[in-house]
C-alpha cells in the first residue's frame, strides 16, 4: 500500500481552496464592474466562476462578505503597488498628494477598475488606507493652523473626491489632464496655500519624468 503524505494532501487542499476563492472574487469583480453589487445574485457569481453553488458557502457566508473581499482585494493590490514609493517620501503632504495622484493614474489606466473601485469603496471603506491618510495629515498639520480640517475630516474629503473622480473616469468623462488640477483641488480643500500646492504638484510632475 502506498504511503499517504498527509501534509502534502493538506497543502493541495489549501491550494485548491485558494484557487476557488480567487475564482469567486474574479467572477464577482467582472459582475460588479457592470452592475451595482446589490443587484448580483449568488447564482450569477457561481455561474461566472464555473463552480458549484455549494462551493460559494465554503468561502463566504453571503454576498456582503464576498463584496468585502472584492473591495479588500482591489485596495490591497493598489496599496501593494504604491507603498514602496510612498514610504520613500519623507514629506507627509507630498505622500498624500502622491497617493491621490497614483490612485487617479491607476483609474485612468484601467477604467473598469476605476468604475469598480468607486462602487465598492463606498460601501466597504478601506480602513488601512484611511489610517495612513489620517497619520500623514496629522504629521502635516498637527499643531498648526494651516489646515481648517481635522485629519479625520481631511481623510473623508480626500476619499470622497477620489471616488467621485474615479466614477467620472470610469464613465469616460475625464482624461489624464485632470490629474494635476485634481491634486491642487485636494490640497486647496485641505487648506494648503496656492504656492505650496503648486510646489507639491511640480515635484510630482518632476518625479514622473
């Protein structure tokens, strides 16, 4: 009788479950990009993924949980992409501007992603990104009168504007020319003066050359 490698069997099982979960998330992304997630059914998701309906419940309790996983995946991929460069920027205000600009760049490079991100992030807030934004704003404005907004309110302003622009990009209403002006608008909303905002935007432009 052949020896059974229980450890390898368990590993194969984990790999299979991970692949199936990834299939479900990918299927949900494809469907959510076309319609509001509230209108999607589990039957549609499993049909798109090519898996049995019972498999869905192995990974998710309901569509709300799947939608949260899609939002986490979208933001996680983007966050992993920009974190190394973001952390290399010492000026917290420049970090905020860079992250906002990088988000717009990603939206413009993939309008489907922009549309999906704008929908999903509204109902499933990115806690990690919100925390980092609040930290950067606290470092930039803490103890000064430069900004009229608290860091927490500043975070909501940035994310709100970012999602509105992402939705417009997804609909094809904005092109790459919007990026510098959008960054200036965000900085102005945070209470940054025109000269300082122009300096930050100029530094971003030089970094992209």
